[in-house]
């Protein structure tokens, strides 16, 4: 990790940059894959699976038999862990559902809002270097709670043309029936346009690498909504001497091991703590099976020494981390002033891993600074809210004149007349 000592504010924007591919080449590839899927459907899809995933498939659908066999391959302990996580995720997301609350804005004018599910949703589950079966829970649980009618799940196959059994078990547990062995740009394109096998959807969900993120953003230009730009994983840790260096290092590595384009940042006011964390990183990284991936990610990462808490919070809000771990003695100041973060983890005993798996919050979060404008995934993402109103004769009499005046001032006489004709009828009735 690169050590940065008390950086000038003029350098902050550069420090906040994430590692990215050259966007022109990336967009060219995305467009080509989309065009091929649009024109050739399943044929192009199978060709791209062979090209990118290095496996030849005759059928991309996951069969009922594969779902049954997947459950048999998992230990009872793992299945119980997945069930515990699913339960906590359900509890947390159910708490987000709003009730219908009619309000009378004026006597005789009643307005309310009702929730409706997005009917067709596409769930993308990364499965390349790590089979993220936890993402199945994070996407499928809220989709089911919302009542989405058509749920399509795409995830890349391994070199044997198979899906990790835990992904299939989690999908079955959540009631997902349409599961396809397809990943990357081609998966996003297939759910955008639809093919002979995969149906098109109204909205796309799920994290992914830079290729998937670029594909989702391109799909949005074609009229398919997306949850958020959720690309390579990132984490920012802010800690003081109340934190344990070994904990800090373990949290940094937990995100660095996601992929070589991940980024982790550590901020503190104590140089000795930076030195201790560096030692712990070197010790712990050697024990990881994904050591090489983590080491490459650490090259994109930073250890920053700052002396002023005001500067710290300003920098964090500029960086807008996907995950933000806070371990300081004066946590209240930072909690009150944090404006931009996907999800916040507080204290020595709240590792980011808890949010990734089983605490109940959603781990699909905005990256690349988009936490400045996007929320993490929640129930609102799977629903839309329709407003209703019902006005009585008394109600239109009370607000009608105001509507007429406002419409006339805007020059929209048809708008005015739609009210005037009703008011005239009511006035005639009242005069009889």
C-alpha cells in the first residue's frame, strides 16, 4: 500500500481515483457484445460463453436436477449458515416496507401512496474468481418480499460448465426458478434484450467487475433500469489508537481479496498505527489462498496520515466509500458528519464481513464514489410507488379556484377548463 503523509487538499481528488480500465476500449467491447446478442440471440450468447468463460455449453439453463444435487453437495452447517443469513436479511428488509397512509390534505381531498413491485427483474451474481452465493440472498430476498413476478438470475459457469452448489442452494431457498449459466457483459445484454432462452427484464440488479458495471450502465441507455453502479469492491477504514492493528489489517484484506481492481484505504492520525498495520498486512496476506489477488489490489491502495478530524471527514465524504469502518474513541463526531458512504460499520467488533453475509443489511452498494448520490440496495429498489387521490364535490370546491388561477397563469387553458366545468356543475346544483 502507498503511504501518504498529510496530503494537501489539492491532491485529494487524485488520491480518490479508483483503478479503472480504459473506458473507450471497454465501451467498444460492451457495444459489440450487446449488438451481437441483439441480432443473434442464444447463438451469440453461447459463443461469448465459450470465448470469455472457456467452456462450451449446449444449454444455459440450470435444471431441476442440478438444483436438487446442489443441496446434497453442501454440509449441514453451511446450509444452516445460509438459512440464518437469509432470515436476518428478511427481517431487516421487511422492516423497510411502508404502510398505506391516506392523508386528507384539504377537507374532501384524500391522497395516498401504494407500493407495487417491479414485475420483471434480472439478478446478476458474480461467480468468476469467487462464487458469491451471499449475493443471491442480498438480491433474491428483497425481490421476493417485494413480490416481483418474474425473477431471472444469471451467474457465470466454471470451467466444467457448472454453477457452485451454494449459489444454486441459495437461489432455490429464495424461490428463484429461472437460473442461467451466463456471466459478464453477455449476461447483462441477454437480460436487456432477451434471447430465445432468457427473457428481458425491466430492471437489472447486482454487483460485478468493471465489465459488468459498464454493461449495466450501457443497458440503462437502452431503457433498462439498473439498481446502481456497483463495480469493484472498496473499503475505507478510519481508526485511532483504540483500534487493534490486526483487526484493521484483516478488514483491509477482506476487501483486497475480492479482485485485483479492488481498493482499500486506511486513514488515521497516528503514524505508529500505520506502521503496525503495515506489519499485520504483510503477515496476514501470506496466509490467504488469494494472496496474489490481494497483493495486486494493495498496490492500488493507500495508507493516509491526517492530523485534523475535520479534514478526515471532508476527505471521506469526497471519497464516498462503498464500505466505511469507523473505530475511534470519538465516534459520535464522525457518525454525525458522515454524508457519503454505502454502509457504515462501527467499532472493533463490527467487521465488514458481517454486512457481506449475515447481519441483515444489504451488501450491494454503490462504488467508485457513487455513494455521493446512490443508496445501497433496499426495498425501494425493487418497488415503485404509485400515488392515488380521490376528491369529493366539497374538496374540488375548496381547491378548484386555486387550480384555475394557476393553470391560467401558465397558459394551460385546457387544465383550467377541466376544473371549471366541474365547478360550474356543482354551483348549478347548489343554486337549485
